[in-house]
């Protein structure tokens, strides 16, 4: 009887030894396998991101060439040129064709994945975040006259510059001015007015204050139903931190939010005309510096912002799919000229008798493309610094396998 108990005890010991040995062996094997899988995923992600950021695509000018239909694109790449002092110098027109605004010129996600040879096996998410971020805090207001509009116009501003992690950045050189558009009722002309440029350097907390109370008060006193009608007013801030630039436009007047969401491709503006009646863009205009006696032409550049004449484009005959797309109606405007190093394009639009100011960012704001990063899936992340014009961005790239 004791012998049977001894055999049972020995068998139990052998089973426990075998179980623990097997578990230990599996852990030893699993860690290298998991490491190899993650390394392979990272290698593939690095290859895809390098191709997307460093390659021009085919044809090379596919960003600005709006007559090129998305299905005609042979290869995708966001680079502007092959020869540059910057490792990744991206083309803003190519970025604009990838933002999730559905126009006849937009490149959808399925086309993007196909051109990158990802099939149904891999997916990614790409986001561009400015290295320098500007925020505005209103500190003072000027009331508008009772007619034709009532409201408050911001006249004093606290400008704060931070990193993407909201860390204040000191010693940033700021150049600031106010750009205003108004309608001359008697002459039936649109005028653009800008005040003198002000400069300041951010303090240790990343902030600087600008006061335009006098300018805004004098401007609003000229408004009247039979003389002038204020369309809109913008505060333009240009920051420079040892060669790295950032630009921000803040709407400081009491006016409707821009209803046009569009993209800038080369010298073309494309936007959806979604109202029951057409949105009218006044052709031409006048511009002047406050206090000057001579009017300039209808095209003028104000440090990073261009106010320019436009015309209804003849591109309709070459690319009719841009006019009607997925049952939506679009307008295409052609800029007579686009200055280099321009970050924003400003136009005045008229809709159902009311004028409003429309701002088209030359560089897409809050750019992101791809799918939502999944939970519970192995994801690798890569960060690169890229430049669009002279603005620096962090490019955060997340890549994973779908197992479909």
C-alpha cells in the first residue's frame, strides 16, 4: 500500500516538473517571437512612412494638377522636391488633396492604401501637429454702433506661444497686424484695410499683449448703412523662433463664421456651394494701407496673407467632375496670381444679400489622414519632423496589422 502512495507522489512530482518546464519554455520562446513580430511591423511602418514623406509620387505634380483624377494617380508621395536642405519638405497642395473633405479632387483612403501597397493587411493614422502653436485670449472689446450690426469687436489680445505639449515658449518674435474688409455702399466696391504692423517678443511664459483699441474704435466710427459696411476683421500673427515660423489668423469681429470649407490646390480654390442659392464672390476690389492716399491694385500681400482678385475658372471644361461630385455642387475659383510664402488666402463672399469674410488656409489646419487607431491591437508609432513651407510640424505615424 505504501508503494502505491510512493508511485502516486512520484507521478505527481513529474507532472508538476513537466508543467512548469513547459510553461517556462513557452515564455522563453514567446518573448523573442513577440519581439521579432514588433520589429517586422516597425520596419514595414518605417518603409511606408519614408515613402509617403520622401517620395514625390507619379506624376510629380499631382498635388496642383487638379485635372488629374484620383484614379489616374500612379503613385503617391507628399514630398515637394527631391533636392532640399530639409529632410522632409512637404507639398501643401498634396496635403490638401488628402484631407477628409470630399471633393472631386480628393484622394480617398482606399486609393491611398492601394497606392501604398497595403491591401487589406495594414492600416495607419498620420497626424501633423505644429511645433509652435499660437492661441489667443481676448482681453478687451469695442462695441459696434447700433446699425447696421450690434456686437463686440475684440480690440486687445493676449498671444501665447506653446509647444505641442503646451509648454510655453519664450523669445519668439511676433509680428502682428489687423486686416479688415469693408463694403463701400456708394461706390459698390470691396476695400481691404490694414493698420501699422506691431512687433513683440514673448516673455518667459510664452505670452505677449497687443492693444488695437484706438484702431478698432476709429474703424467702427466710420461704419454706417449709407456709407460703409464692415464685412470682417482678422488678427494675423506671424511667429518666428530661430528660423521656425508659425502663422495664426484670429477672427476678431462680430460676423458669421465662414461657411465655406474648401481646399487650395495650386492657384485654384475649390469649395462646396451648398446653399439653396449660389454663393457669390465679388470679382476684384481695392486695398490700401490706413492713412495712405493712393489705392493699390486688387492684389496685395500682407505678411503671410494674400488678398487677390479671382475669376471663375475655365477648368470646368477640362475637369467637369469638379463641378458636380456625389450629388454636391462645387465652385472653382482661379487666383490671378499666388505670392510665394503665402499661408492664408482671404476673400469676401456674398450670400443672400449679406457679406462675410472667408479665409482659406494655404497649409491644411489640423491635418490627419487614415483610420482610427484600434485598441487591443499591436501598434507601432513613429515621429518625424517635417516642414511645410517654413512651418515645422511633428508627423506622428501609427501603423498596425489588421489580421483580416
